[in-house]
C-alpha cells in the first residue's frame, strides 16, 4: 500500500507500551481473585466450625486459590479453556438457582418485588457515588478480551474470536443486571454496608438466609467461579509475557516453550509466583482480604480502561493502514472515536475524580500507585527505544505487513 501524508503511522514504542498495559491489566485481574477466594475460604471454615486466626485463614485461602490455577495453566491453553468453561457453567447455574429462590420467597411478601433498584435516585453519594460504583461495574466486563491472547492456539481465530467476545459481553450484561437486581431485593443496603465494614462478603449471609446449610453450595461455587477467572486471566498474562519475551523485550527465558503442547511454563510460573507474593503482601498491608481486593479492583479498572482506549485507536489505524479495502467509516472511525471519548471520560470520572475524593486506604493510594507504575512502564519503553532500538524493529509474529 502506498504511503502518503494521510496514512497514519504508529511507532513501535506504542505497541510495546500497549503490550505492557495489557499485561498489567490481565495480571491484576488474576491477582485480585485469590483475595476474594480467601474470603470465601474463611466463610467455609466458619461453616465447618474451624476457628483459626484471620491472618492464617486468609493466607491459606490465597495459597489454596493458587494451587489449581498452577496445575491447569501449566498444562496448556486447551486445558485452561475447558476448565474455565466448566467452572463458569457451574457458577452460572448456582447463581440462577439462588436468584430463583429469592424471587419465590419474595413473591409471597406484598411489594417485596419492585424496580426500585433501577431508580437512579437511590444512588448513594449522588454522582460521585455513581462513578465510584462504575469502577466495579467496569470490573464485571474485564477479562473477556483475554480470549484474544490464545489466538495462535485456536482454530479460525479471525472468524470465531470476535463473535465469542461480543456474545459473552452481551450475555453477561443481561445476566448480572438481572441477578444484581434480585440480590438487591434480598439484602438491605444498611446490612451490606455493615458486612463491608467488617471485611465480609454479603453473598454468604444472604445465601444462609435463603438456603440455610445449602449456602455451602454458594461458597463452593464462588471457588469455581473465582478459579475460572484466575485461570483465564493468568492464561492471558503469560501469553503476552511470552510474546514480549519472544521479541526480546522481556527476559528471553520467558519465551521458552516446553512439553509436547509447547507451554510457556517459565512465563506461567513467573506470573503465578508474582501473583501469590503480591496477594500475601496485600493481606499483610490491609489486614483483610476485602480491602485488598477492592484496592486491586480499582487499579485493574485504570489499566483495563487504558487498554480499551488503546484498542479503539488501534482499530482505526489497523483498518486504515493494513486493510484499507475493508475500512468502514462507521465501524472503524466513528465507533472507535466514541470508544476513546467514553473511556477517557471514565478514567477521569470513575478513577481520578471518584477515587481521589475517597480515603487514602483504597482511594488516593490507588491513583498514586497506578500513575507510578504507568510512569515506570513509559520510562522502560523510552529506555528500550534509545538503548536497544533493534528490539523494536522486528516483524509481527502473526505476519501482518502494513508496509506493502
């Protein structure tokens, strides 16, 4: 394709920076799950009348969360994907069963089933509260794009992966909107706040109220769901680390493939070790798993939103430079521009404005830490550009050539 004044170009350092952003995004997504796993692990021990110091219980929970993830991820992409599908299917069925039970019980109480949770006037702390909650709302959509990192290990990725991502995003939006509505009807706001202040999850007491001893099923389902999310996020993290190492942008040992299924075990093992280490450090710093999870969830949204913003920009550049015949004004320019604006505003309103208005523990400290990590990444990219520029001049491993 002939190059002209109107053909935008992206410097290789932009791709390197995007890779670091996406790695951080997927890694934090994996890192946050064992902390929540540890909370449910504590609930399980309490149900079984096993009483241990909270620090011991949460530490055991983090270690227990890492064991199945390590076993599955080190077996390869196929095992990871199959395990994730089965675990998420189990969680979906149990959540639907609990929601159905709540609706049946509430149906016998006059006025108990209503649409008040959908009324914006019920939002606490007004507009600031809405954007603070939006952080966790965005969190619910983080991770679906992790499937793209397995493109080299999938059949017909160009045709199937985009469809899979879009269908699951739409499906989960409907699923969680309806189930969140039911859960809101089941537990008063004041009670949820009390659980949060105590470092507890609200879903276990809610399940106990409606299922009694059957709430054990919810705890076990939480284990399966959180394990599935950790597996998929760790899968994405290790594959991007592997790809960057393959280009010489990270230590070469991380690009080594082993076994008949050619698994990047060094990349997987390194990411797993970092995940467990930072989770244990979080427990030590915050003293409870819920604040640790909240801190990392807030940080996750920052890097996820930056990644989403970058994807919108990349979409326009790719179709204009590399696939001009397929370029469409609406799909490849107007929608990406809208996506950039929406994500930029989300970063401002939900991250900088809402979190900075919060306390230091899980608000301001997140903003400061994320900006420091981003600055370190940028400096590392600039260092590579000036000191080892040859590492940024290699061809794409998927064979895309935009210069012809």
